C-alpha cells in the first residue's frame, strides 16, 4: 500500500495561559503573569533558554495586558511612533536579535504603554550602544524560566500531541523521552516527525512507530 503524502500543515500551538504547563522551573514567571495588573511598573522581562516557554507566556501576558507580541528585530522607530498608545507590547528575543533599532527600543520606555521584554539571559547582561538603554535594561524586574525537567518534558509531549488531536499513551511518551535530546525543541521536532510519519503510514503513534523513527 502506498504511503499517504502528509500535507504541509503545522498545527497552530495553543498559546493561552490555561495551556501553559506550570513547573518549579517556571513558577516565578507564571506567578508574574497570573498576578499581573497594570500599575506603576511599566516594563518587565522574562528570560530563559530556548524552548523554556517565554513566547507562550509573552502571549498570555499580551492577552491580559491588551497587547501584541513582536520580534525585537522587527521593531523600528517608525513602528514605535505609529502604534496606538493603548496597545501594549511584548518584545521578543531582545538579546539574540541580529540587529536592533535601539532608538525604537528606548522609545518604548518613554511611551505610556506597558512593555514585556524576553531574552535568553538575565537583562542585567543585556548591552546596548546607548548607555541609557543599557541602564533601562538593568532596571527591569526580571523573571526567569529554567530548562525543562523530566516531568515538564513529558507534559509538553502530551500537550504537543493533544494540539494535533492525538492521544498518545504515557509509555510511548516515556520511550520518546529516553531517546531524544532532553530539550523542549527536540521534543517538539520529534512530535512533528512522529505525526507526519503516522499520517503517511496510516498508523497510530505506538512504541513500534517511535522505534522505527529512532532506528531501533
């Protein structure tokens, strides 16, 4: 029987707060989002390694704050000037963007809007060519997310399969976690591969299918 050709479709991830998996590694950042209320603190930051959940929490914060999420590299001074003052911003990947418009970033601190920045490292280490911008970074209240532990990776795998409307038994998820790199990015990649392979082969996601993908 010929394999079914999987469509080039990647399901949209569920980025609501209720879809976020809470663990000790991210509890402080989650508490910040859950308790967030507009007030005297106009800017804050989330930081942590890739795949730790910063983007998910940034979207959850934007839902609460009445805002939008934008990549730091996409922020220009023209965009910052044209934005409705009522729109708050979550600005992602401040410390890893290849190029930044520092004038636009500094303007956000001077505007009457709420801003949430994200980066991989603590904002105390973020540097800018303008000393005033560096000092603003270092004054940010910051909430860290750590690398995922085993329980969080298993919960993430279950969620990613559920996003694809797939129910995968826990022993199969345990088999995956024993074999792939122990990172959220690797789990995401493998879930996508397993889903595509199962669709192409018209098979459920089982330990045997996982073994086939892993080469044993």
